[in-house]
C-alpha cells in the first residue's frame, strides 16, 4: 500500500510517501511544499493546492494520513492552518484518495509504542523504521512520514482492512 502522510501548515506543508508491504516500510519521497510569508494568503493556499495536486498525480497514493488539528494558545495561527488543511483535503477528495486522520498521541503510539513520546524520539524511530541515514528534514517532513507509518500500522488491523475494502473512513 502506498500512503501519503501530510503535516498541514500554511508556511510549510510536510509530506512523506511510504510503501508498506508485509509490515515493512520503504520511503518513496519526502519533503515540503513551502510558501513565502509576504505573499497574499490566497496565493499561498493556491500554491499549497497545486503542490499537493502534483504530488498526488505523481505518486498516486492509496490512502492519505493527515494530522488532526487541535488548538492550544495561538488561535490566529490555528485558523490559517485550518484553511490550508481544507485546501489539502479538497485536493485529496478531487484525486479520490481516502483520508484518515490521526491525533499526535496516536502517531506517537504507533511509531514509538508510547503515546507521550518526545518529538526527537518519534523522529529517531521514523528514521529507523524507514532505514534512513539521518532524521528527515525539515521536521514537517519527518512528521508526515510518521503519519504515514501510523496509518500503515493502523491499516494492518483486521477492522481497518475491512473498512478500507468497503471505502469507509475512520476518524
């Protein structure tokens, strides 16, 4: 199964494409779609959409794993991220790629076995699981790869396989 992990943002959208077969993970590509801070926000959203649409055409994933949004202190930034996330979800929907959402705690649990793991621990386990020589950069790409791994773990469960076969999405 080819999975696209997406770490949403409006300055940096991390992405990671992973092949999962027989419980083994192989990185295909990872990186970030970036936008410039001084540009009009509508233009930034357009660039995010076009970058994601290109990735979807190029890699044709069978599933996408996206981080669920949660707001802490800065709601202004959160609104911008939510708007960028909406553009990403539109691109996925138009490409017919099923969406699966995971909380940060679910990603940490899937990748490290501990839901309260620290970011460096998640990054190191992501590196190890993918057999990479170094932790992926930028951090957003490492986070996106961890999301793809999380879905690979979840998709391996009998319930998830049954729902995938029927085209159902679990949130």
